[in-house]
């Protein structure tokens, strides 16, 4: 008996992937896993076309990742009538142009973070999508982690009491080597902010998902490696520059610390670094409430550490380890038993499931372009604060 890859009740959503870089593989792995992990979802991805400005890279990416076609003309991919979803994994400065053209073409749009170089662009993207009636998603992957979903539940049901403060960090050492070339990631006009925009945006998204909007910030940004050797050719993570390459200035931050206040009055501390030697990948968030606290680390994503005042044994005070399992969030889609780490590729599948379901429902996914814009406003306020040396309001009602 022949098995059809889709059933009569399954809607095919045809995907154009724009960009063949680092995140193209992660997104494609998630598309491939979707029918296995979420068989009840009445939608299935079809890898229609991959676009990259480098034709050879586009062809190689399409063949490796399983796309039916490739092109070096992303405009053609965006306007292709055989495409329903445009998935943007380009360098940051292209997000706005590609997304706006895709929205105008009536496509649903999935865009990696940060949503745009400026908050003005991010808001324009959100408003254009809202007015066009298309579904959007921005790639704040860690919001779908079962541990984060559990923390949200502990806040919502009052287990932690009133939220007093939230602190989060995302520190890596990927850019600690000063001999690494100055790729576009270090150019303010192409990348936007550095560590704060690239990885700190994830922390901001987590803080706002758990505690509500950040309304005021004080930002301190620093560049530790002030010059890097000039890049030659298409360089990616781990690339090396020529030994005799001239040095060029680094235009954005290596390290950032942001203090903040939530609308509720709770205090916020955010740390981001791309030069944190000894920390290859360290993302975590901790919430302190009037009744207890809870701590989560992506590196130990099989558990959360929970402390509830008055419940600790007198002889053994301290936190309790809650091992995550099938009863927590989307964990059961991956494993039938507790205690297994959930990684980025798995979280991308959760993200895309939510996106596809929202498309079917005619609603907005979470996090949408609106959420991406709200993060962008916090980033911009932190940069203004750093320049002014003073607290800054997050301008969420500013007209475009």
C-alpha cells in the first residue's frame, strides 16, 4: 500500500527560504521534523525554493537541504505564485526589505531575529503585516522551551506570588578571538547592535514573555575588541582572515548590561556578551517573586530550579530540581520520559508548528512581528540610554 506524504485534510504550505547561511539548516531541519513531531497538525511544509544572492551557494544549499528549486533572485522567490510562506534567514540589514516585499505579495512571513536594524523599520513591518492580514513569526526560539512555559505557568497561577525582579543573561565566547575577521556582524549599519541585538534580544524576549513590557531602561554598552582584520569573500562563523589583512574598526558592542523596569514595577537585569571566554553558550533566566523563585538554563533545559518559601525542609534548605517531562509544554512531542535536554533545532520545530497553526486559524503566531517590534524598541532605548548616560523610556507609542 502506498502512503501519501500528506492526507486529503492536510494543507500544504509551500516555503521559500531566503538565505543559505547558518540558520538555513536549522529551519530546514525543523520543517523536516514537523510531521513526525506534530502529526495532528493539519499542515505540512513543502520546500519549494531556496534563494541566495550567490547562485552557487543557492544551488548547493537547495541540494543539501532538499529544496525543489533554487534562484539567486530573491525577488522572484518572494513573488512566486507557488510560494505561501517566505522564511527570511538573511543578514540583518536585509530583513526589512525582504519582509516588506513578501508582505506586499500576500505571503506569510517568518523572520529571524533581530526583526530589523531600527525600531521604526520593525514597527513598519508589523503594521504592514497587520494591514495585509498575513501571519508573521519572529525567531525568538527559546520562548517555546518547556522550562520557560513552566515558569510562565508558575507566574500565572500565583505560585511565585508577585514578580519582584527578573534577571537574564546570554553570554558566548564565539567572538572572543581578536583574530576573527570583521564580517558584517561588526558593522552597525548591517547588523544593528552587536551582542545586545544579536543574543541580548533573546533575553529581552524572555523577560517580556514572563513579566510583561519593559518600560524604562539604563544601558551600558562596551566594545572590547576595537579592531578586527578585514574579511575577504563570504565568511561565516569560525572563518579566519588573511594574515596580512588590514585592521578595521568594530562598530557595535561586544558586551552589554541593561537595567530595566517592567510596567508592573518589577526590576530587570539583562547581560549579553559575545566575548565571554569560557562560556561557549550560556543562556539563562531567573524570576524572583514574593513567594519564591525559579531558575532556568538552556544548557540544562531538562530541568528548572524552584524555590518556594516555607516549603523547604529545615535540614535541607534550598531549591528543588523540577525535572521536565511530558506534562510540561511541548516536551511530549519529543520524548515520552522526563529528563532529556531540548535543543535549538527542536525548539525551531515548536516555533514553526505555532506559525503553521496560526496560518490555518487566520491569526497571529507568537512571537509575531509585533513582539519583534517591542523588543526592537527596548534595544533602541538601551542604546539611547548608553549615549545619554541616563535612564530612557521605551517608546512603544511613537508614530512611524
